[in-house]
């Protein structure tokens, strides 16, 4: 399976989405334009969701094993007492 992770270039896209959302919402408020207000209000949850996905994918996780798949961790002890 392909290991999809957010990278440095994706951070720029998240910033661009937030900037456009704030600009559209600001213009909608300043001009009292209903369509800009609707697009700005719809853009806010989309930007929040995109940020959540980006942050989730960029946090450090367990090291990946062969094939890019993370090795499962065992909770049970490896030694058995007699």
C-alpha cells in the first residue's frame, strides 16, 4: 500500500487555503455580498478540516518497517517467567 504523508509543499497549500478563505470572508463582510459570505463560511470548515488532516499526517509516528508499513507494537512482555 502507498504511504501518503503530507510534506513541505502541502503546508504551503494549507496556508493558501486559509489566506483565500479569510480574504473571501473579509470581502464578503466588507461589501455585504451574500455569495462571498457563503463561500467564506463554507471555506472555514474546509480549511479547518484540511489543517487537521495535514497536522495528523505530519506528526511523527512509529518508524516504518520494510515496504513503508509501520511495525505493530506488542503490549505483552517478551520474556516468560517460570
